[in-house]
């Protein structure tokens, strides 16, 4: 192994947890489990000669060589005579949209809701829409689709209470709708052959409050290996940043379980409502402020859907009401 300088590629980011560490390669969408001690050495000796590392840890030279070969073979590190010519990763995060995601409950698609869907969401730059349809589901969906034809909405997710009849009714309407990415049927009782259903359909046995408000991570497959997501997670909450919830009466909340109402779209423009400091503070709750999550090596790629609540701690931490299936203190998953 030649004596050259080394450092991680720009797209390869090390993250330490309380027990384990991980190097995330955002270009190849891969994760590499490593010890926190190895991450410390990578950071301390970054841009230095590799022989400096070997000389300072002569008794561990065999182990260090094994790790370096692994990093080189997986193209995680740069080996060069001058690694400083390779730029550092920029952690800036900026999106021009005021609100990115709106969750809205529709029972009666009245004039106020129609105006909101056709005009306001476009002015806000909203890209994603989560629709909870309670009554006249098909009729309301067809009307909403018409209202959204000229909008900037890229993704629509529908939430419907399960029945065989409603599944059959919706199938022809969503198959060729490019905006509809998923249709979630909750309270599913298992009496349907899922092979006959469209691939966009998702069936959940749990009630709406479980799948909508407290969706937790099930496995490593749920993590999002994306550099923009990582940069956002450093400063914001991945699930709730730039998102609002609007109930069937038009009341605006931070999330579905929120007991506070910050205004109503009938009387106040949403852009004014989200200027409330409580919204901003909620959007800015990072995983580093949440108990247990702050000790997890996956905290910057984890789109955990559970709602964070303030603790009584003087350290200004938040917590979740339910446990995650990954335990960062043991480094394993609940099966």
C-alpha cells in the first residue's frame, strides 16, 4: 500500500451512534457498518499520509490495513498525493416552497375546499398531497383530480377505509393517474385476493390513527439514502418539515393528533397561518433532539412518522410514545 493521503469521498458520510457507526455512500445508495473508533480515526487522519496512521497505531496495523482495503475496494476513500483538491461536502439545505406536504381530510368538498385545492396550494408550491376521504369518496376524488389538473402537485396519496366495494370502484380511476402514487386502505379484514389489485394499492389491518400518525420504521429498507434528505435531517424533521394537517372543517394543525388549531383556511390564507412560531419550532425538531433517536447511527436517513412530544427534561429533549423496532443501544432489530 503506497504512502498517500486519504479521506472519504465527498458522497460518503460517517455517522456515529452510541454503539455503532455507519458510513453512508449516497452515490451508490449503500451503507457500511463500522465501529465508532474507526470513524474517529477516519476523521482525525483525514487528508494525512496513511503511513502516519499506521505508525501511530503499530500494534493495530493488521486490523487497520484490513479496514483500509475494505474502504478502497468499496470506493469509500480517496487515495491521492493531494486530497485537498477534492472539495468538501456542502451541508446547505434550501427549498423555495413554503409548504411541501399537505394532509387534508375531506368529508364535504365545499366551495372553500375547492378554492383552496385549486388556488392556494399552487401559490404555496405544494408538491405532495395526502387525502383522507371520508364520504362520497369516488365523487370527491374525481372532483379533486379535476381541480389539480393544472397544479404543481407531483404526488397524491389516498387514505380510504377498506371495503371490497370501494376497492373495485377506485381501481379504474387510479391506474392511469400519474399523480396518485399510493392508495392506502385501512381497517383491512383480509377478505380480498390482493393479486387482483393494482400495484398502487396498500392494505393495512391497523386503523387510520396508527398508519397515519405513528408509522414507525420496520427495517433498513425504510431508510432513505439521499443527500438532500441527509442535509434536511441535519436541520429539520424529515417527516413534518414544511407539512401541515387540515381537518374536515378546514382547521389547520401541525399534525393529525394536534389539540391546537392555528387558523382556518376559510378565513385565513395558509401562508399566514404557518408563520406561527409553533409551526416553525415543530418543523425544526431534529433527531438530535429526540430521546433514543439522538443516539442512533441512522438518525439522518430515517423518515420516522411518529409524533415527537416534549419531555419534562431540562435539556429540551423530545420523545416518542412508542418504541422503534431498532435499538441503537444494542445495535439490533426487534423481530
